[in-house]
């Protein structure tokens, strides 16, 4: 912490000096020597800080010295801020004086001009006095460093590397709590693999520092079965900085037991290639930091010539490294149990099992390890020579034992001309890569991390380093709205609510005007309360260039429906917007700017029940998801929706290469009660050549649309995987011809009794049938009458219906009484397999259903749930007492509700 403060002060001094030279301003005079002395002293103090950080653990005087240094550094930081501010003001006044040169009044000193000069002199004197005072304090700290014996940090890069260098040697008897990981890793190493496996075959061990990656690698490397399995074994500590020639030489030395006298990297790589060619080898690359593919690629090419079954094991703190080396298998190490940590401490400290005097304190120390083996070993070594309870208690009460090596990596560096948030995001991503955080929660839309936890030991470290200097933020507290329009630098505002006439807590829409730095997600609620359309214009959403996700909700107390169209058109966002939700909008027309959002990926229209036409969205190049729910005024959807003019004048002659909705993956249309017609492109294919529509569509939901007559033909050619459909639509079955269908959800199957054609879908995994009140009999697994003729010449055992179905659900089938079993099928068609992979069966609200299918015992059913509204089934299959209970008793998870 102190080191970062001193570094920041030195940077500020350098910045001020550069500004004075550049702007030819010398604001504070007479302190040049003091400033130079300050910089020299701070530079020397910086060199002893590493030693001071270590000694403060056991020396209270050094700890107090560091505290005084921090306090003085904060004072200095305030003075430098004053100095900077004064220089900026001086620059402004200098520009004003230049602008006033040609004015007559500039030759006559005014009273305000004289006052300004006096004020500037006073400010100069004040800053100079403060600098001299602080120079005295720093001078005192500089001299005290000798008294405390603080040593200069003169460690060279090579020495730092040697300090971190690892070997393959390990005492397996000292390792606790890693047996499962070891067995898993050894199993992967011993696998001979297949001829098609990736070469080189890389396994990565990933976890934060001290979690035990190297130790696990050592255990596997020294396993007897592993030794016997590989012809060559090599252990190389890579570490940082990455030196490709040194790594190559280390690999060669591991094989030849002699360091090669070669300097050219190309020659070294050729030597590596020759040494491993055709041999089954095992190479450990320990402590890899580099994420640069250019560093890895030469080794990848040189090592891909080993015999089948060769393995490379990489240990790293960084997920990015595991990806860069194309890991075939990755092991993320978890923390040890408290019991294992205590076992390590007691073993390292030679504590006897029956030593109750130290055990309770020792277990508390183990809890402070937060599951890190290295922390447990460090603590065990620290208390090894201490035998009194009080000595152990002193270490327990110290907050700083965890800190010795954690803060050496130096993550933070200033970057000029970058937004704070951009720099912060880079730092965060780097910390994520190095396992400082855990339990990630990601955004469903863009896969970005929105929430995570700091590892306990990192949290404790950060807190102890900033005692009395920081506070914990309660993120649940909401930002007050008073004066929110003045927060012109605000970056994040997730919800902005517009008040009604009686709402004292609401905001005015115009308060968004100056918040042009807003980024990410913004929800504007209460738009139904907007009376003055000018307020919407004043919001100037188009200037919020970093907004990516916008929600416009037209709720409110005093609805002025006639205003909705004017308001929504005035709220045009920047064209970089990626996600848009519009809810409770009462206009009959869609926003006039919606087709300008060329980066839009997701559009949702909820409860826009006055909307009469859908916007022409087919030409939006990046639209992936479209949802339209509850719109009771929409009756027809024409070709304009897919992006073709109704008169076809503009598109005639140009449709041969036309792709409409090119990226759309998901289309949900729900509760359009008046929707009757959906026109496709009809004969336009013949007129204008081939037109491709929705070539990427995977999910289609058309639900509760009772008046829709038919679906357009182009849907038949889409690569559907997930279909939810209202079966009252006449041609819905044409969509089931897609061979890639994995999930089907059928609603309102009123006149459908024979659904056996679904059994031929090769990849269908989930089938739900519901809301078919007149359906009495269902022949899902029946064989077509002429099936035997079709299958003539083939063996009957080859017939499998629903070969990959895993989940089957029935609900709200009021008249359903029976489903055919397989007895008749066996007689008619010989051996037939039905749903061999079925794992889940759910039935609810089928009051007349008498029995379950008799083929269930031949499936892999793991879960059966008979929910409410199935009185006959509930009694027949009642646990232990039902007459048909024996038929289902073998199923592991059974839930039956009366």
C-alpha cells in the first residue's frame, strides 16, 4: 500500500514538472531545492519499502514508521492536488489575458486585476510553506529508515526468478487433501487416447497462487505408474519474464542431462523436435504466465511429433493461458478443508496430536488460511519454533501474516488518455484471469461478468492493507434522485423513474440531458406520466453513445395515450444500441427510428396492445432475438415485416442475393389474439430469384394465437431446434420436418390424435403436449399401417421410435383416457424399441387418464411426477399401496400428488 502511494507521488511530481516546462508556468517559486530533496528522499524510501513491509510483521516500530509515511503521503497528495488545480487556473487566466490584449482596459490595471495578483501571491506562499513542512517530515522519515535497519531493495530480475523456480521433487507424505485431484490427473495422463486426439495433448491446472498447482503436478510427475508409462519425462519451470530460449534449453537439458551450447532459437527448437519425435513423453511446464500465442506456437509445433499418448501439463494462475495452449482437459483447484489446513500446520510445526494447549488456537489459525495450502505451510513454518500458547496467540491476532508475497505482482499502472472505467475493466479482467475472484455470475445476453466474489484470503489481505483507509460499500442501497441531472460524470444508472403529478420522488425526463457518460443498461420507467413531449426531447438519448441496453416502460398514473407516439419518437437512442425493450406502449405505430438501429441484437415488444403494424426488421443485420407479446390490435403481418416493400418496386431485380433476418436465432410471438394472417414472400421467389429468410432461426415460439390461419412457407426451410407452437394453425406440422429439432412444445392439440410421425425425429430430446381438451386417445408410438411394407427386408429390431427423447410431459388434457401400449405393436411389427433414453415423465391435470404406458420398464426413466388433477393415476400408482405401484417402483425419483 505504502509503495503504491509513494509511486503515485513521484508520478505527480514528474507530471507537474513536465507541465511547468510545457506551459512556461512557474507558479510556486523558491522551493526548487525542497522539491528536489523531496523527490530524492521519496525515491530512496521507495527502495526500502519491501524490507519495511516484511519487518512490520514482527516490529511494531517499523509498522508505526509505515503508518507515518502513509499519513504524510496523503498530506502530500492533497498539496499536489492544490498545486495542480492552481496551475490549471493559472493557465486559464493566462489565456484570458491574451484574449484581452487588444482591449483598452488592459493597459489600466483594475482593482479586480490587482486583487487577483495578490490572491495568487498568497496561494503561492501557502503551497510553498506546505511543501517545506512536508519536506521536513519526509526528511525525518528518511533518516529514521537507518535507525530501523531498513535495507535497499537491489534484487535483480534473475534473483527474483530464482526465488520462484520450482523442481519436480516432492515429499508425498507432506501432501494432504489432494488425493481426488491426483487420481483424476494421473488417470488423464495414463490414457493412451485415440488416433484422432489433439496433438500436443495439453492438460492445465488452474488456480490462484498458493492453491497447490505445483504440488499436484509434482505428485503426478513422481507417480510410479506415470514414470513407467512415459519414455521421457521433463520438468521445466517457466515463470516470468518468459524467456523462450531458456525454456527450450531447459527441455533439452531434461532429456540429455547437459545444457546445450546453442544460442539460436531455431536450432534449439529443431533439437527439441528431434529429441521427442516418435517418443511417448510427459512435459510439465510449471508456473506459466504468458498469454501470447507467439510464445507458445513454436513449442506447439516442435512438440506435436511425439508418440500417441504423449502429454503436456501446464500449471497457471491464468484462465487465459489454459485457453491459449488449447487445453484438452482443465482442472480448477478448489481450496482445502479447514481440517486439512490444520493437519498441514500441525505437521509443519511438529505439534503432537494430544497437544490440546495449542490445538484450539491452531485450528483458528487454520481458518485464516482460507483453504490455501501455501498459507497453511507458511503458518506452520512461522510457528514451528514457538511452543508457548501466547506466542501462537500473538500470530493469531496479527492481520498481516497473509501478505508477504501477495502484493508483489504490481497490477496497477497509469495509462494516459484512457477513461477510468476502461482502465478499471482491464485491471479487473487481469485479476479475474489470475484467479483473484470466484463464483461468477454472467449476463445472459453478452456473457459479461456482472457479479462475483473476492476470494476470502484476498479480501482479508486488501482489508488489512487499508485499515482505517477504506469502507465496505453496501450495494443494496439505492442512489437518491435529488439533483441527479447534475451528475454529469455518472456512468451507471440502471433505473430512472419519471414521477406523476402526485409523485414527489419521481424525476423529470429532461434530467437525463447532461448524463452523456451513461453506459451499459438503462431502464426508464413511468413514461406514461410524461405530459410535455419537450421533456423527452431534452433527454437527448441519442447522445448517450455508450448505452447498449435500453428499456422504455410506458406505465404511469395519469396516462395520456395520445402522447405515447410523440414521446417514443423523441426518445431516439444512439444507433450503437444493441438491446431494446418497449413495454406498455399505447401507440398504433412503431417508433420511426427503430430501423436505424443497425447494431441491434435483441428487440422485445411487451404489451403494446394498440400496435397495428410490426416494424420492418428483416434488414437489421445483427438482430438475433425478437419477442412480441400481447398485442391485441395486430391482425396482419405482411412482407414489410421481413423487409420487402409491399409493391416490390425497390426490391425487384435485386432479390437474388437478398438475405432477410440474416442473424435471427430466436422468434417469440405470444398472445396475439386478433392475429389472422402472416404473409410470406409468395411468388416473389419466381419473380426476383431466391430470397433467404431467417437462415439461422433455431427457436420459434408461436403461442396463444387462436385466429392465425397459416404459417409462411419460408419457416419450413429454417434450421429449427426448439419449437413451441399453437396447433390450431393449419399447417403447423410442416415445421416438424426439420431433422435438427431437439425440443417440441405443442399447445391446443384439439384435433390431433396421431402424432407418431414425431417418433422419427432423430435428435428430439424433449416433448411437451398440453391444452388439448377434446383429445381422448393419443397414439404417440403407433406404427403406421403400411410401415411393414416400408421396412420390408430390414430386421424388425432396427425400428426405434423417439431414439433420443429424454423428457416427456403432458398437461391439461381434460378428456384423455388412454394411450396405446406396445403389446399390439409387438404383434404387428415385431420387436420395437420406444424411447430408450427417456429419463423424465411428468403428467398433470389429466383427470380421465387410466394408466401409464406399459413400455416404461424398458426405458431409463429416472424421474416420474404425477402432479395435481390426475385422481385415477394417483390412486393406481400410489406409493406402496396402489395396484400398479410395482410397475413403477424401480424408478429412483417418484413424486405423486393426490
